[in-house]
């Protein structure tokens, strides 16, 4: 069969198209076979310092505060101080109208005096056997009851004057003169600014490590004045953990420097420095970010990067613990090793990586 020239041209065009598509498809398959290079954050390990630092957010509070109120109710006659005013210990904060209380004292004193006279008369008559012993005891009991009533009236009169229990600053006065208040109602809040404190929530993991470390200092940094480093001392700690966060409340006290006005409610950061107690053993200790340490059952490992081929390999490590966001590795790594941190959980043996830059 003879084929026309036009048919041959069509056949040639079709063959060229097929060859082109085959070549393109083969290229895509070849490209798909090339291994992907995964970006990861890398870190070169350094020797772990003996001193480790951890920081916690905190809020400044007064080491001593008191919410003052009258133990009796009445009409406020005088408010003797103003908010933000310094007061000495024993200074008058406020006073109630005392007229009714003074009347009650006078009435109670009159009743007591009468009862005392009746009792003394009964004592004389009893000495002469002129009255029964039971009458004497009754007069004595009446005298004691009126004495107690007089003591209560005098105490109530004394309670009409509200005094500062310690030297400090008046933080709040929610009442005014000529206002009637009840017993126990807040009249003034007093804080001692000479000594302040901060409380942090310490994770249980760090609490568990405390027998292995020694305190190398606690410091407070105000968010409003971060360049000032203020010495702090441990004050107290809760021994029961918060059930939700598994943290323990730890409080530190500090004295504000004279060049700073520090008030309760200011935000701060508490920095704790600790050093592991020396065991006398020379160990290869390197500091490793916690994000780089992975777990395979009960074993820990990291991904070590070969700097020549930029491939990774799994290496088992022994972790001795750490403070804050780092852990101390004592076996499996040496100073100068490069490991993967962020993105390490997506790696596999022999995978090629490249540095990930933000």
C-alpha cells in the first residue's frame, strides 16, 4: 500500500508528539525520585555550665498587708488619713462617733459600782454570820457579771478608734466621713512597702531536682525597669501542688532599692541561678535544648548531623536532667557535635537536611 506524502507528515508529527510527552513524563518521574532536603534548626553543642539559670513571670505583692475594719458598727466621725499617705504604727486611721459608746460605758460602770458595793456589804455581814453563804456567793456572781459588762463596754469604746497595726502606706480608703459602717466592713487597706515579695509557680520537675542543686542566687527584674537587678531571698513554699498545672507556689522576698518606686501589682521576672552539686566525677556534660531530645519507649535519642554530607543519624543519649528549657546529656554526645532541634521529630536515618533560618 502506498502512503501519500500528507499521511507521512501526519505520522511524523504524531511520533514527535509522543516522544516529547514521554521525555517530559520521564523527567518528572526522575525529579520525584530525588530525596527531599528537609529544613531543620541546628545547634552546635557546648559544654554545659555548672551554673544554670531559669526565669519565671511574677507579680509584685506587699510582704505585709492588712485590711482594716472596725470591730463595732457606727457612724464614721473622722477619716484621719488619705490614700497613698505614709503612716506610723499606731497612727489613727479613722474614728467612729463615740457618744453612744461612752454612754454605755458610764451605764455599765454604774451597775458595776452598785454590784461591788452590794458584794462588799455581803462580805461584812457574812463575817458576822448575819447572812447565808449562798447570798454572799450570789452577790459575788452579780459583781462579776457587771465587771464583764463594763469590760465589754470599754473594749467597744476603744474599738471606735481604728489604728495602723504597722508602719506602711494607705493603699485604699473605700469609706467617707458621716458614713455608717458595720462591724467588719472594710475601712482602709494598709501595705508595708519597705519589704515586698514575688510568687512564682515552679514546675514539679524542678522541685524534684532541688536536692541535686544548690542555690546560687535569686533576682527580681521589673518589667518597667529591666536593667535593675534586685536581690531576693526565699521566703516560703507551698508543699501541695496545684492539681491542674502540677506547679508549686514559691515566694521570694526583696527590699526595693531607693532609686525605684515599686508598688504591688507591678509585673516582674524572677531569675533563679542554681549549680549542680559536685560529685567528684569527671563527666562529659553538654547542654541540650529539651526540644532536641526525643523518646523511643524508655530510651532517649537525638538526631546528629554529619556536616560533610548534611545527613542525620539517630544517636542514643543519657540525660541527667536540667533546669528550664535545657537538659544535661552525660553520654552519647560531645562538645562540637551538631544536632537538630526544631523539626527533629520528622527526621529519619540518612535524611538530608539543611539549616532552617527564620
